[in-house]
């Protein structure tokens, strides 16, 4: 599988698939920390091409709408407020607060059912999408560079702790193709997590690692930790690059209808 790497503009995934624009210039020469950070966000977008393929598309089992027994409520009028911070070491901290409200609308994308949310932040209002198909929870990221709607799957609740799956693919780049790997692991199930002073129970913790091949050796350069609480939804994500946390999205408040 081949994914073309845009040179100029990268983005990072925030709450409910909303994306932010980042300007990261690629330096000349060999891979370095700035290039790695650029590749990370390309991989995060590219991951949509692979993570949602654990089961066949013709076996959809979306939630019945109340969300009480799932890790993402879909009832219309439910609301989540998040704070996102990103620090790439280039221009300081980027911070934003967003509010996502579940609507009664649904949309079919790639033969899968997604629920439409309205997400409002300091840039305006945007439609975003959440899906539960074949026990896989995912959100849609629209990549304006490629013009593609990319499905980013962050949880498969049927997987056991320490169970993981990976996909190998190629990122095309003017300086030479990059052999890339995306690996997702269930780190914890049935645990608790405190976010911004509030404790959540029945939490699943997943980790998505991104990396590429250097001198015939796989090098993991980043990972995203997701925390999802049963009956609530995503409560936090933390992005780490080379052992340094560069982004976080945390749930400030919520109201499930």
C-alpha cells in the first residue's frame, strides 16, 4: 500500500476527528527530529487506510443509539467539551477548546454507518463523524491535501489486553520512499483513569505506534495513547514523539442524553 506524503501542510487529529493545520517544513538531508515529526502526522492520517479492516464490511453492527453498553454514546443532544494542546517545539503551544454535540443525522461512508456531530471551536463549526461497525470504533478525518475521507479506527473492543495488529505500507516522498509501520495494541481493559480531576471507570486504553524502517531496522518514533470510557466516549488522547509528549486532548465535561 502506498500513501503520498504532502510536503508542506500536516495536521493532527483532535477530538471527534476535527483537524488542525500545522506548517512544518521538511529539512534537506537525512531524517532528523523535525522530519520524524512531519512523518508522524502523515502516518496518523494514513492510518485510516488500514486500521478499520479487522472484519468484513458486510457485517455491520452499529450501536442501537443509547450508548450505555458501548464506548461511544450516539444519542442526539449528547455533548462533550475537550481541551487540546499541541507543542511541536516550533512556535510554542497551540491550545484550543472544542464542543461536540451529537445530532440525529447519520451518514454512510465506505459502506459504514457514521453518526454526525457538530464540533465548534475557535475556528468555527464543522461536521465530524463517529462510527461503530463490527466492534470497531472510528472517526473520519478529511485530509484536504489528498482530498480523501480517511477512517481513523482507535478501538476494537473484541481484542484482548496485549493483543495487537500492524500494517506495513509505503509513504512516497521526493527524497525517497519511506517504509512505514502502524501498530495498534490494547494496553488495558476495565481500568480507571483520572482526567482533569475526574475519575472514570470501565476504561479501555489503546496505543497506536508509528514508525519507519532505517537501515533495515524498524524504529518506533511516536505513539498515541487513547483512553475510552464505557458509556462516556473518548476521555483523553496523548501523543508522544521520541519519549516527549507533544499533544494531548482531554475531556473537560460531558452530558449524555
